[in-house]
C-alpha cells in the first residue's frame, strides 16, 4: 500500500505490485524516477534499475513463490522452473545469481525451504511427515538433516523452543 501510494503521489499508475516487482502504466518515467527513488528509500525500499540486479531479484521472487506452491505430483525442478518462468537459459541465470549473491541458486532455495519449514512448524497444523511431503523432501530424515545443518537445531528442538526465530525472506 505504501509503494502504491508513493507511485500515485509522483503521478504514476501502478498496474501490479508484488514483492520485488512493480508494473506501471506509463512507458516514460524519467521525469519521476529521482523523486520516486527518494520517497521509496525514505520508506525503506530500494529502486532497482540495473538489469542484472533486477534479474537476480526476479530469481529470488520466483524461488520464494515456488517454495510456497502447493505440492504437485512432480518433484521440483528449480532449473526448469526458473528457465521457463524467466524465459532465460538456466546456466546464465545460475552464473549471474552466484556472481551477485555469492551463493548458488540451490543453496538459496534450500534456505527458503527451511524458512518455510519454520513457518509450518510455528503454525503447528502439520506434522513433520506432512511438511516433508508438502515441500518435496524425500524423507523426514532428509528434512531434519537439512534443517539442522542450516539452523543448528532439529525441527523438534526448534518447535519445542517456542521462540520461532525466523529470518525475513528478503534477508535469506
């Protein structure tokens, strides 16, 4: 709502606003860009104009979306998903992401999955078997090992801690 308000305040018409992406009606925004950037920074947002940075943010956004999809019959294939979703060769996406973020797409994806596991554990609606199935883990043991490797706690210990310490998704 804040981003929509600021876009409208500088005379732009937002069509679609999602995490990391804004579509606007206007094709020429040069006259508005500096004021918009200042207002967004004041709100704690950053305007990404560099094409490579935008593509990296699109990769992150697509992976966050992918982790939250309902389980399908086919196991996840993030390389095919990203290539189709972004209409780019996966090898070039992977290279750009690794160069920019100093981590691999797979590592980022795993961290996103672990944050989703934390969220599902905090809700308490699903048991570990159901969470493992929902997030395409081959077994509860695989989920537990990955969870412990990333967080230092087992899923059970995390749930018992009741602190539910989570990382903001854009900080993963």
